[in-house]
């Protein structure tokens, strides 16, 4: 008997996170593209704290490949390192929230 094994294609980060500078009260968006589509168990973090979908934090995915995090109405204390994790894959970028000079 001949048995064939098809190994699952290893997931890779096609396009990683990019550092973003925004002003207080604006939105900051981070995007990470994975291949192949359908990678599960993805998680977003801000300075080591896991993020969850709510009114301020929008987490979405498109076509199972493009994962997006939007932080709305950011404040100075939101500055830090944003990390996207999918299994053993990790991408990080800096978020800098700038105050508005009066």
C-alpha cells in the first residue's frame, strides 16, 4: 500500500506590522498579512497586555489572511509596542501617541 502524506503549508508573515505615530484622540491601525489563509489562534497585544474586541479596540480579519487592529480615540498612555502573534509567528511595531501642543 502507498500512503501519501500532505504536510500543511507552514504559515508565514507576508507583510508585518509598521510603526505608527498618531495624535491624541485619533485612531491607530495596524495590519499583518499571513499566508496561507485561515491561520487560527491569532492574538494582539499592547505592551504585553492581550487586546480584545470592544468599543475602543477593533480586531478584524479579511479573507482569512489580513488581520487588522484599530485602536480608537488613543491617549498618551496607549503609546507602546503592538504585537501580533499567530502560533510561533510574531510581528511587532511601535505606537507613538503625540499630545497636541496648545
